[in-house]
């Protein structure tokens, strides 16, 4: 009898312990699984890219310092993105339309925005950089392209609600393709199950470049500072331009439906702005010593073209060829020989 009780007691203890042990193990497994998932997530974000800080976040402090001669761009772009970014409940994606001549910095600014939003910049998975002539060259494949473009946009926004879409050469984008992106810019809460309201669309085009140069030149010739030019001085003209241009039907649909939030003019750059670009590039190359070397800087500036013929007020290529021209002049000068140290010792 006694043996029986001992066995029973032992058995009860054993089962109780077994339960306790399984409870403890279960908890441990659950805890470590949680830790594992958390760790896996962090590892994944470390190795790849995640749609949150620190991979994604808008840092506007860098932008203003990197731009020369574009007071409107600085002002409007930074504030528009800031406002959209911090809006808890945006009704539609932010749509910016950049206008200006080649070299006025439209692509450069789009890249700065990408660099200041995604840790991986333009290489981010959450960005689509669409170059009309390169990505959609064949006029006979429009239907195919439409599907492809739609899918590119949808899958990117699916990965991250903070995606950015850059359309280069928007003026060369076939009508039907521009029409295909229209729903994404609109006031819809979801398209094919994807919410676009926190995305940013940036449309770049050369359209209106001539008009912008004309307005800026008039200001220059009248002796007023260009910084006095307001957005309103350009916006009506840019809208009118996009309306009336041949093949501007879809663009005008975007405009008349108020889907474009801001038209942003990129003004042609004056010699002094190009000079600032040369200085910035020299510093980047570790040759800050040459920034105040008038002879060197003038050589670079003189190797660029200017317009109009009469006043040569503006650089024809903005700051675009500055890096190459500076490199060329750098290659021409003999490398500095650091002999001062020897002089001291002798
Ligand atoms: C963007 O970041 C890349 C990589 O860090 C860099 O090479 C490039 O110069 C940056 N672009 C601009 C416009 O700052
Ligand atoms: C719009 O542009 C057309 C030509 O492109 C011009 O005739 C018209 O005067 C412009 N309208 C405004 C309000 O600027």
C-alpha cells in the first residue's frame, strides 16, 4: 500500500513537473521565437531595406545647401514635401511638376530628394525612375507598356507607402501612358488595394524652359534681383504652356483636375551660380585650395557656353558640365609638390 502511495505521489509530482516544464519551455520557445522574429526583422532591414526609419525618412536640412540660384525650388519643394510628409491624412499623393531647360538641375534635385528620403537613394527599392525615351521607346508597344508601367507603380507602392516616382522627360511620354498614371495621382483611397496617398510623384520636363528663361532674363535686364521672382510669375504661364502644347491633352487633364500640386520653375543659372558649383565640386574633390584661385575658376567658367548672345547672362548647360570641365582643368595643372616640410627641415 505504502509503495503504491509513493509511486502515486511520484507520478503526480512528475506530471506536475512535466506540465511546469512544458509551460516553461513553451514560454521560452515563445519568447525566443518573438526575439527571433524581432531579430530576423532587424537583420532583414540591416541587409535589405525596410519601409521605415532609418531606411526611410525625410531629412530636409541638406537640401537647401546643395542648390545654387534656385530660390523657388528651395522654398517650394522642401516645404511641399515637408507638409505632405507630416500630414497625418493626405487626400492624394504629392505631385510636383519640374520645368526648365536641360542642366537647370531638375534631375539633380530629384536625386537630392531621393538621397534625403531613402538611405539607398536612387537605388532604393521604393523608388521608380522612369525615363520615357529609354523605358518606352517603341510607339507600337503602348498597350504592353501601359501594363508594365502600371505594374511597376503598383508593386513599388505595395512595398512602401512612402514610394517616390520620378518621370523623366514627361513631355516625351506618350499620351496613353500619361493617361495610365492619372488614377495614381488622383483622390482615391486605394487603387487595386494599394494606398498611394503618401507617395510622391515628380514629373520632369523641358516644357516651359524658354518661357522661364524669358521671364528671368527680363528681370535681369531690368536690374531686379531674381530672388524677387515669385512662383505666381511662372505658374500661370507653365499651366498655359502645358495646356496648349501639341500632345498636351493628358497633361491638361491632370491640370484641369487639379492633380498637379505645384509647378516649379527651374531658372537658368548665372555665371555666379555656376561659380558656386565649381567651388562645391572642388571641395568635394579635396581641392578647396583652388576655390579662391580666380585664374583657375575663370578658366573653368570660360570653357562653358552662355546665352543670350547679347548679354551672355545665363549658362547654357547650367551646372551640368561643371564636374567634367573642372576635372579637365585639374588635369592640366601639375600636381602640387608638398615641399614645405622639407624646407622646414633643411
Ligand atoms: C546621392 O547619393 C549618392 C550615393 O551616396 C552620391 O553618389 C550622389 O552624389 C548623391 N547625389 C546628390 C545629388 O547628392
Ligand atoms: C497662353 O498661350 C498662348 C500661346 O501658347 C497665348 O496666345 C496666350 O496669350 C497665353 N495665355 C496666357 C493667359 O498667358
